[in-house]
C-alpha cells in the first residue's frame, strides 16, 4: 500500500472504521463461541477408549425423571470425568435431533456423574457429556446411597435430596487446599455425664470404638452443651468422626463454644445458614476431604460427609425446624437414624423433653435410655407451681390485670436476685375444642381426629370431615365445649407499668436475643426464642396462657406444650421457681410439675398405639383441588391396609386463598415403604402425562401438622 493510500485509510470516514471494528469483533466472538462449544458437542469429538458411557444424575427434580441418564464420554474428557464430579449435559434433545447417529442439542443442565460403564443400556443414540464443571468428586458412593434412601422414604426425587445434601460450588473455596488433619485428642473426663448413672459408660463405649445408641433426657440447667461436646470428643478420641445437629444457630453456637473450650480450635467446623457461600463450602470441603472429622450444624448438616462416622447426635428433635421445608421434606431424626444403621455408628438423641418418637425408640429396644435418677432431677429442677381456672376466678389481681397474685409475687421475689423470664404464646395459636368441664379434647368417633367448628357452625372432624351433631364427652358426660383462651398481648406493657424501675426486654420472631446479663430484668419471650441468662440462669419464670398452647389444633399439642414449657423452665436456677397458668389436672401440666417428660411421652405413645396415630402408624397428606385429590388417590396403587381420611377443606394462611382440600392416608407399621412407593409412582405418572397446574397435588410423607 502506498503512502497516499495509507493516509486515505487513516483519514477515511469514521463509518468505515466502525464497520471494520464491528466485523473484526464479530469474527472474534464467533471464534470464541466455536472454541467454547467444542467440548459440548459430538462434532469431531472421538469417544473415550475406556468406559465410554457415563451415567448421570440430572438436576431435574420432577419425579418422572428420577433415574440415571446415559451420556457418551468424549476422549478429551476421559480423565476428568470421574465418578462423583459435577458435570453439565445437554438435556431435552429429541430423537429428531440426531446427526450421523449422534444426538445433539438440548439445554445445558447440571448433574453429577455417578459411574462409567463400557456399554449403555439405552440402544439409541447418546448425547455427549458437555463439560466437567469441577474435578472435585463431591458425590461419594455413601452419599449417593444415603440420598437415594431418603428420596425413596419420602416419595421424592434424588435430585431434590442432592440439592439439600451438597452445597453449591464456590470456585475460590474449591481451589484452596484444606488444612492437614490434627491428631486425635485424648478421651475426655465424664464431666457432667457423671450425673447420669449410664453416662460415663456411654462415653467409654464411644472412646473405645463401640456404637451405642441412646435417648438422652438432659437435666435442666446450662450444662447440656458441654455434655454433648464431651460425647463428640470421646468419639474423636477413638479416631472416628462425629456429627451433631441442633435446631437453630444459637444452640449450635453454644455447642461450638463448648467443644472449642474442651479441645481447642481446628478439630471441628460449624455449618449453619449464617455462614456465607464461600466459607460454608470451604468448611464442607474440609469435612469431605477428611481434614476435619467433627461437624456441628443446623438442619442441612444432617448430610455432612463426615469420614469414618462414629456418632450422630441430635438435640431437641421435637423442634419443627428439624423438618426441611423443601421437597421431599426429610426430618433430621429419620435421616440420622438411617445413617446410624447404614454407616454403623453411634446415635444420641437428646433434649430436656422427650418426644413420642424418642420414647418409641426406647420401647422397641432400638436405643437405650440415658436419664438421671429422681433425686438428681429434683435437685436440678426448679419448683413448679400452677394457677388454674378456679384460682383465677377467686383472684382479684387476675381479673384486673390478667395476671394472678402468685405470678406478681414470683416476679417480685425473683427480681431481687436476677432476671425473670416470662413466656407468652405467640400470635397465631388457634384453639381446638375440648370439654368445658374436664378439658378432654373433642375427637371424632370414627377416626379419632380433632373436632372443629369452622365459623362457629356445626361440629365436624378435621381429618375425615364427618359431621358430629351429637357430641358428648366420654370422660365426664358433659355436652358443653370450650376453646382455649388466647390473650396476654399487653403482657410486656403491664409488667413494665408494674415494675417501672426494671428494664423489660423482649425476644421473638422479629428480634431474638441470644443472652441476657445476670441482672434484674424482665425478659418477655415467645416459645423457642428464650435467651440464655448468664451465670446460674433465671431467678424465676412465668409460663402464661397455657391453654393457648394446649388448645393448638394438632395431635402433638400436649407434647409440644410440655416441650416448650420444660425448655423455658430448664433455664431457671435449681433453687428458682416457675409459675404456669394452666389447669393443674391436665396431663402435660402434671408432667411439668413432676418434671417427668419421659412418663408423659410413654403415655402418649400408648394412647396413639391404641388409636393408630403416628408414630405407631405411617401417614401421608395429599393436598390439592378436591377433584384432583380424588383422582390421584383413585389412581394410586395403595397398600391393602391403607385408610383414606377425608378429604376436608384446608384454610388459607395469612389471608392467602385456600390450597383446596387435604386427604390423609394412614397405613399400619411395615407398610410405610409401600405407601411412599405408591404415592411416588402415582405422582410420577401424572407429571409424565402433563397434568395442568390447576390439578397439581402436593404429597408429603409423615407431615408434622395433621390436626
């Protein structure tokens, strides 16, 4: 090119230069796209010579796709495509998108490579593995077996369970090397376990490599985090791993501090929702790689890949947070029981209370009890006094200020030495019906479900929907019903006016306190949000509006009320006093006065066995439009002993429209697996046929709330 041409080009029109730049940019973008697409297509990509077929779990949570899919492994991915790694595949290309015997197209979806085989079971053309996202084998054979078992038990898909079990990838965390594992610690001293006759022996078994299974009814007071930490330390001393799952971050932090004080840092990790994505994935990888063998965490930690697992522990299994709110809704207790059996490790279920499921584990011999003798319980537990309707009717202070004189006196005396806890039921407790005279819950004569009167109309069963026009109490013969009293909205205000010189702190859904100082103060809290008091604990506690909790329309109302009461009373000093405003003749109130949660759970278990209630039976709920629910149950191949209760209308929540109706399916022990399989197959068939969204049904195995 001459100099004249060069100057002409340099001074040419700006549109021409812009056009040249655009053409060059398009060429570069096209070249980059082609290079990026090379590992995602069959074109020009030879097959791997060894084990050219990969079986993939595709991240599609729909039930009719709950199986492994086969893909061809290109030669350039043969080394990276190892079992357990994250991959991306093209999914959804039909048979019409086949070129030279090779399937192409479809959208890119994530998945996990399960294994590689020499020949495919599918005889048609295979699509190619598009990309190996990470070389880290996060899906181990043990994890696959566990998640598959959980999916089958809860009538869910493997992909959904894997999303709960394996956290999202974080590249920076994965690129870093995990620290080298620290040497095993020495076996700890019994410490607080010496207060339980079988406690030191339980620790010795863990420290020597045995796998004991126990249900632990913890003594009241602040000592349970240190005792749980000692059980984990004893397991680590045997060279094995330990896992403890707590209901919330506050209790997990307490156990975390206790284990750090006992063994120092570096031997365990804390897995909670409060950790950021990078930190959480780095901690999970440290466990997965064997750098750390002890995990303390909340619900998601139930799947933590602890190596050489020697102990799984769960605290307060009655807390609703232990049931996952994402499909297929697994419960931590059931998952840890499954891990204990399949991985051959110890099991510890602890709490200050005792659920019916925990009592069943002891009654069946699957686990042994870990309890203190009565003398130790009496010395550790505070004194509990009751205020019933008869006393309230005669109490002038109760009529004027809605708090009995005994409660005022207890608060006044307690404030002389420390903080006082006031537990008030949260808003939203809906009363169920009971006999006005003896307070026996009103139940259906046909299925023993709870009776209810929607909009103050005629009585009907909340389970099977049958009307009950002529109810009478079978205990005392009364024909009158009552609902529980829901009140105490002004509790904090009235206490503040009565004790103006004392600070009033509140703890609830919007703001939950973790701790309060050991100084005179009134702490008003909703159930489950009670902060821990520094020092020896609270000087006293008031448990108000007991009927609001006992009257909750659910099978577990009495059990849940006792669990909440004991949880709050356990924060009170042994020499302190607890006042509960509830009828003293009721079974849960008597269990609190005697501090006997185990006896209450055993009586509940015997009653449920007689009435065929869970956990003696297995149940599933099906919710949707009435026509859809009826058609779904008619198409399902239910076990021969299945009993369908309902359907009955389901009220909407917080102003939302009703989701439709609910039917309960009940089967006898031993038929739970068949029930889950039948419901899963029926749901998969509906989804495969493309059921409209309006006809969708929601299936849940072992629902927490059955009325």
